[in-house]
C-alpha cells in the first residue's frame, strides 16, 4: 500500500470513529435508549477514537464524558466514574471552560445516580459559574437538575450555590468539588 492510500485509510477510520462519537453524544443528549450491544459498539469506537494517535484534548474530554454517560446508562457506575475522573483531569488541564462545565454536568449526573442530590446541585451550580450561563444545547444539566430538585424539594436552592474567591471559578476548586462525588 502506498503512503497516500495509507493516509486515506487512516482518514476513513478517523471519520468512522468521529461518527461513532457523534452518535454517542446524540444518543446521550437526546435521551435515546442505547441497547447494550449498540452501546458496546459505540464504546469501542469511541475508545479507539480517543486513544489512537494525538487528538485535541477537548475531543478526548468529549469522548471520555460520553463514555461516562454510556457506562452510567448501562448501570456501570464504577466505569462511568473512571471515565469521568479522566475527563475531569483532562478538562482542567486543557483550561477550556465550556468543556470543564460539560464534565461537571456529567459528574452531577453521576451524583444523581448515586442518590447524592446535594452534590449534584453544587456541581450544577459550579458548571453554571464556569460557563457563565446555561448551555441550552444539551439537556443533561436540565435532567440532572430535575432529578436533584425532585429529591431535595425546596432545599435545592440552598445547595445549588457555588462560591469561589474570584469572579471566575478556579479550575482546581471545581475539580476538588467534583472529586468528592468521584471518590466514592
């Protein structure tokens, strides 16, 4: 195989993996059910996409965050925690606020699934502060907020606060907040 054909094949593989990632994000954000076999196929493609070669860190975070949602949907909360922990560390390192906020929403989803609505409320408030406003393009935050509100009732507002010393939340501070949920 000549060099050009090798690049074409690699580009095709990358494109297929990107489509698998996009489908996983679509399934996650649309609230569509993913059966175990489809979820596993998407998971394998996403792992390949996130691990093969050098990728932009934001892309890797999105892949890991999506894997966390797929794992959680399958009831695999330990695997979801592993993916979300890795996504969190990478999001803090890359310093992209919208991506960090997206990961915090994923960790809030984890908190809801662990029946820890107070932590979910705090994480959602931190995500809102990091992003400087809501992200209406993805319904994950609204779902997690609805579940936390249902569990906490009127007390939700008490926990849905994020305070940091500066105007802009420090990545290390929100990472520490998320680690509380991800530690166990």
